[in-house]
C-alpha cells in the first residue's frame, strides 16, 4: 500500500480550485500537452483574430487588434459552434462546484457576471449597475441592473444574490476560497458577509480593505444563478449539471464526458445572440483537439500546448493568445521533512532542469518564468531570477542536509529523510498523462543526479488536488496564479489559508509577506502597489517553495468561418477584455 | 490460443487438420524459439551491451526531437530524444519479468490447484472448480485495474495481479490433464503398489501434466505481456521505469502518431513479434505432443 | 428443467461471490469516506467538516459493519437502485450514468459482433473450400497474426491508417450527433474489436467445416452432382456452426473487457471508459454497478449458449 494518507481519491473535488470569485486556478498540471488540468483565470489577453497569433502577448497589446477588418461583414444568425475544451467539469453550478478553465468556457455562456474586466483589466459593472466602496474599502455596495430575469423567469434581485452567496458559503470546497476574506457566519446562521439594502442593492462586508474587490466579482463569486434553481439544487444535487443563469445562452443538455449543449437566449437582456447553439466537447488530448480542428470536426478550441499553438498558427487559424495567465511550476510542501529545511528546497530548485524542460516539453516555444508576473507587468521584479540547471551547486546542499538531518523521517514515504546521502522524496502529479510522465522523467533524471531519490506517484487529478490540499505531498507539478488582478491570487499565499485543508498549498506562512500582500490589495496608488508586489515577488523567491518553469500561454482558436470574436462592448462603451485564462465570451460570435 | 480465449479460459481448437497430426515440430518453432531466446538474452544482457543510455536525451543542437530512424538511432528517438532501440531492449526487461513472474505464479498456484482437483475429485474438485469459475466470471481486465488501483503500481503487484488472472485457465487445463491421466494404467499400477498420493502426484502425474502446461505457459506469458500493455494504455502500468506498453503509449497521441509514427510502432513491432513467437511456439508444442484431446 | 435450475442457482451464487469480493475489496482497501468528501474528510478539527463527515457516514452507512452495508447495497441493487455516485458536489444516481452509457457500449459490441460474423463466415467458407491450398494457408497465417496482435496495437494501427492517414473515419465520438454519424464514428472501434474476433471465429468454423465436409451426407450430395459451392453453403455450413455459436457467446464476455481499452483509444464514452474512470476515482458504486452488469451479461450469455447448444445438438442433451 502506498503511503497515501487520507487514503483514496476524492471525487469531485476539483472543487478546491477555482473557487469563487477568486477565479482561482490551480491545478496539477504543467502546461501540457495532452491533458486536462484545470485552470481558472487569468490575465490579459491579446487577440488577433484574423492573423496568426503574435508572440507572447503582453498587457499592452490589447483589444484593439481584435476588432479585425472582417467586422465590416454583417453578423448573421444561425449555426452551431462546436467548441473543444481540454477537460470535462464535474458540475456546472458556480456556487457549488469549483470551476476550472473549461468550466468557465461553458459557464460564461450561461451566466453573466456582476463585473467583467475591460480591456485595461479594470473590473467594471456588467450585470451590476454599479459598485461603490466605503472609505476604508471594507464594504462594497453593489447595485443590480433592473428588469433582468433568469432563464427560468425568476427575476434578478438582491434576494437572488443572497441565495447565491449563501449557497457558495455552505459549499464544500468553493467556500474555502472565499471564507478567508469574509467574516465567519453568525451563531444563528445569518451571514455578516452580505447585507441586503433594498430590492436591487446589497453590501458585501469584507475582513480587509480590498480596493479591487470587483475583480472577485468577475469570477465564480460574481456569476449569478437563478435562486429557484439554486435552492432546488441544494435538495437535488443532480441539478448542478443543468445550470440556470441570465446569460446569452440557455443550457439545453449534457452528456458527461461527451458534450454539453447550450442554445441561444432569445431575450438576452444585453442584446442579440447570433449562434443557434454551442456544443462544448471535452477532448483531453491537446494534439487531438488540433487534429479535429484541421479535419473541421470542430469550430473552436482552447489549448495551452505550445506545439499546438504553433501548428494552429502555421495553418492560419484565428487565435486569441494570452500569456499573462498562470505559471507552470514545481511546488514544494514545506510542512514536512525533508523540505521543511530550506537547504533541501534550495537544492531542489538549483538542480531543476529548466532548460531541458523548455526544450523538450515546451519544444522551445515557451517563455521561461521567473515569478508570477510576465516581464511587461508593472508588478514584475526584474531582480528575481528563477534558479536552476546547476546540479553542482545543489550537491553540497544535499550533503549538508543529509549529514545534519538525514535520520529524520519523511512521513510521506515512511522512510528516513536520507538514505546513503541521498534525500528521499516523492514526486506527485495528475495523470494518467503522457506529458506529465515525460516531465517526471526529466525532473527525476536531474534530481537523481543532484542527490535525490525520487519516488514517483501518478494519481487522478481530483485525488491529486485533494492530496495537495491536505498536505500529503513532497513535490508536485502545478499550474496556477495569473488572475488579471493579483489581489485575487492572495488566497494561495496568505497564512490564513493554511489549515487542515490549505489553499496555501506549500504551507508557507510568512507574516511579513502577508502584510505586503494585503497592503497591495488595499492600495490605490499604482506605483506603491507595483513596488509592494515586487517586494512580495522577492519574498516568494527567497522561500524556494515554487520552481517556476514557464508562463502558460492560452490560445483560443477558431475556424475561418467564425467571426465576431472578442466583440463585446461594455455598457460604459469600453471594449471588454476578451479572453481570460482560456475562457471568453461567445455572445457576439457568429458563423457563416 | 487467442487473447480473448485466454480471458475466458476457453481454449480455441487450433487449425491442425483432423486426422493429420504433424509429427515434425517444424522450422517455424525453431525460428520462434530463436527470437524468444534473442529477446531474453538482449534483455538480460542489456546493461553490458553497447547500447545507448535509454534515459539520456540525445539532442542534436539546433534541432527538435523526435528524430526518425537513422544509423545512430535504428528505431529513431522519442519526443525527448531518447534512443528507442535501447529503450525497447531495456523495456523488454520489465515486460518479460512481468510476463514471467505472472505466468510462474499462475502455473504454481493454478497448476497445483488443478492437479489436486483432478486427482482427489469429489468435494475438493467441486470447491476448487467453483473458485476457478468465480475467477473466470470476473472480467479479467477490470479485475486487474481494480487490484492495481487499490494496492499500488509496483512491478511485483502488477506481475502477481496478472498471475492471478492466469490461475483459472491454467488450473482448468491442469485439472483436465490430471483427470485424463489419473485413470491410466501407470497410475493405477503405482497405486496398487502402495504409493502415497503425494508420490503419485509428483512422480507419475506431474511429468505428464507438465507438457500441456508448458505449451500453455508460453501462451500465458504472451497474454500477460499483452495484458500489461493494456494496463499501460489505461495509464495503470508500473510507476517507475518503462515497459513495452508504456513505450507504445508514449507515441500514441494523434500528433505524435502523425509526425513520428515510429515512437509507437517500434515497440509495437517488437511486442508483436514476441507475442507471435510465443503463441506459435506454444501451439507447436501442443500439436507436437498431441495434447489437444485434453484441451477444454 | 432441473439442469436449467441448477445452472441458474450456480449463476446466482457466482454473482453473489463476485459482488461480495468487489464490495469487500474496495471497502477494505480503499477509503470510502475520503472518496466521498475529499480533503474535508481529513479536516477533523473543523466543526463544519465534522458535521459533513457525520452526515456522509450516516448517508452511506459508513458507521455500520461491512456485512450490513453489503446486504443493504445488495437489497437496493436487486430492486434496481445502484445508489448514488461518490461526489461531494453532484451525487447523481448511478442509474443515470448507466442509462446514458450502456446503449453506447451495447451498440459498439453489437456492431463489432456483426462485423466479426460478416467477416468470418465468408472467410471460413473460402478457406474450407480451398483447404490446404495456398489461399487456405494465407488465411491461416493471417488469422494467426490477427489473433496475436494486441487490441491496443491494432487500435493504434487502424487509427493511424484509416483515421489519420486516409481520413475515412472521424477521430472522436460525439454523443449529440445523429444516429448514423455516431454509427460512422463507431466503425473504427468496432473494427478493432471485430478483426481478432473474426479471426478466432474463422479458425473454428473452418476446422468444423473441414470435418463436416468429410461426412457421408456431404459426399452423398456431392456424388449426386450438387455444385461444390452449394454443398458448402447449403449443407455443410449449418451443422458446422456449433462451436462457432459457443465461442460467439462466450466471446461476448471477453469483448466487454476489450471495450475498456478500445473505448479509451477511440474516446467512446461507454461503460468501459466509465469503469476505468470510476476505478481511478474509487467511485465504488459505479464500479460495482458496472462489474455486476458485465458479470451478469457474461454468466447469462453462457447459460444461453449452453441451452442453445443442447437444443441444437441432441448428443449433449442431458
């Protein structure tokens, strides 16, 4: 029996991920090629419809380019768009299930968000009419648009928001990501986190000053479902598979692991919807998605697989590319030996074969990451460099560790921390996945040379996330961060998210870092904020809990006859940010 | 015998024509055995053969792997520029160990139970037959993934799991063979001379049961090797190291298949020839010793 | 009648044994609570989590002894209730999944058996007609090769040649497509199952045909001047079908196993891929349900084959 504390597998629990408005991402994956992995949110997007993708795009290159020349064509109604997503989702209830990138692709069609990002990554009201902070940024008053109804005819009002919030707060896992930011429930079961003011207005009460709270409302927390449906789903959880929102498309049917269908909402409050229907098909093999696109079996796909993006570009497909989202990295659990010792962590990071990884796994097409932010971000700290490829420097650290602490116990493997001067460790990843196994091969080869005895552990995605959540791991490959608003990513870093179940997966509590991160979340001065995030970047690097491999590059690709990509204009006249973390908006899309 | 037949434990009659038993074992048999010996030798001696390191990345600067077959890499390389020729040979080590351990386990447990059932008959036979029947009613592959996913994915677990699957078919054959010999003159003679049951089983029955079992052992080894490939395909083969099944899986993605079919096809070819050789040799042994009357 | 009764009693006993072993094995080796709740199961310090743990224990009877849980599960299953899937978020009834997936696997297997029959009968007739001549030798070698080829290898080869290189068949299965498109999508996976099965059937049938062709009534027909081809199809085929029918039936069980891999290669969301996923996730109710379906089918088919056999052939009537 392998020492897998906790035991078996967790179903459904991807939940942890993507939680609530915090579009979280996290996922056991590298970027990879053939497999699933869930992801969540992201950052800026760049888009260029017509033409092949541009290189790594940055925050500046935004949406203007998306308004491509083709737009002089008049949209036509009709057509069914087939969209290949990288994995299926457990459920489609934004208040009960954790939503990953493929989940957002589907849910964006069915639900509207209270706020959405505009092209400058500012969260602006959408289903909400306005959002107003108190002076200390701890209370946010959100006023809803009038006259909107859900697909089932229920009106959108403050009570609907209360039902959504309470369903989320009582959920098993999505709640973990929002609870750290709101006061705990009162003894009588009432919720001090939200307060109804009038029929269309509520106030969210936060624990800390959050100058960017609307960013949370662009994700799971801000997706509003029909209260009638949500209440019914509490009684009959199978309803989590058939969502009811206010969005441009109405859920029509779902056959798990094969296809989820949505059809046009004829009276969408925000205007016309062109497509008759969209079929979302999970295809976990990234190469197969491209193959299906080439065979015209599908009309759209999303992918993070570099070679796929390259092929799609060569074939001239329309692509929207975004590299500001998550990062792929190795992650280390510092709660248990051997990696509670910084020398062991530093040795692991020094020995990491980062060049090899770029060359073989990313086929030389990716961009190395040194931290959470792409170089074009104001928050990027140019002084922070990800160490790696230095086995010679790692070896003495391993020797030193083993000499001093080699007879302690690695609880995960139930062995001593060192055997014959080599550190015993487990490397865990989500599988089965060929790419993930190849990543493990590469890491294992380099780490063995540096003096680590690597035990491999490949387990299903859900289980993998559950094991990481309860701290039953040494080292994993992972993918997360990259929310357009960095404050949203604090949930992965703060001390308060450490517990029996942690979202601070490495269990690295650093009070000083918390202070910096919370100060940045409360700061409205861009310069101060940027310098705070840069400071935090250094602190993250110094702890050696993440070994950054590369920035994830998300591409959303479309067939030639698909138009109107990224055309949504916001109520205030600005252009909406089009794609985020692999998910975007299909309300303006049409086909010929 | 075919893979499906092994799964159900039904032995499919071979093509040998009725009334015409070939008494020569034939050149095909020797060819098959030579291949098997070659593969086994290569696997055993792999570390001492002048092979490339199966785990090293032979990247040619400025180019992107995978590389096609060439003089330096007769089978080409995989996506990580690892030499497939040496990987196939090193993969044979694990695949053959799994096949060998599995069938040995099946032979010892299944053969033992079968002989005991066939010799003692009565309730012993009935009890053992019921156990076999239960084992046979389990869809084999489902049982295998169930066990490996509940326990672990080590070499030992996987070998023994596949061995458990072999118990019932081997047991049935051993029982049938024993039944057919138990009433023969030499056994009755031994019994009348006062030989103990144990002695009769070991001295008189075992040597006669061994030949049909040997034929089945070769076939069973082929089935076990293939079954490991099936597990690998579902991502449930051994965690550390690689087998033929895992090598095939590494190249089975749509794009790799299209641009670099050799990644999958090289191990498929070697696996196929080996399975073919084992099947053919097993068939020939069975026909040669004319054991078909005791097949089920 | 007595014989039928005996066979049925045996079948029930077998099913009980298989279900008890699966149920016991999964519950003893796995950790059902963790599978239901995920990390929450480990969070015993938090009162909300503890409440959830207690609720799950009560709901799934995890605090009861194993035999009691087995009997409860058995009672439910007999009345057609397979319980709910392990999931912290959905808990859909297992029957939902079965209703959706069973027809796909059923279609796949029916198509495969149909193809196997359609290929093997003419093939065997041709081989038997030219027995021991080059055509027959080539056919024997071909069938030998096909039988030795593992199904995952055959699947990859067919996918490569017919799917990728020639582009004749789609690479994926889409549940929402119209019936005939889905049938088209099932051809490659069905062929992967059908080819080796056809080879097995062909060998059996050919052997039996060769034997039958030496019987007196055939020689008689031939001497009366009935054309060779007509003798083969009209007179020899039917009496030669016994072992074909037996193996055809028994093979259905083996094909269920093969569908696990084939469904995975060709991405058909049927029972095969469902059980693989369920085993990985340790979604016990789903695993149990599919194991029971597969075993029941297997056992029933065997009984049916036995009965058919004794009806067709008076010599084995008991």
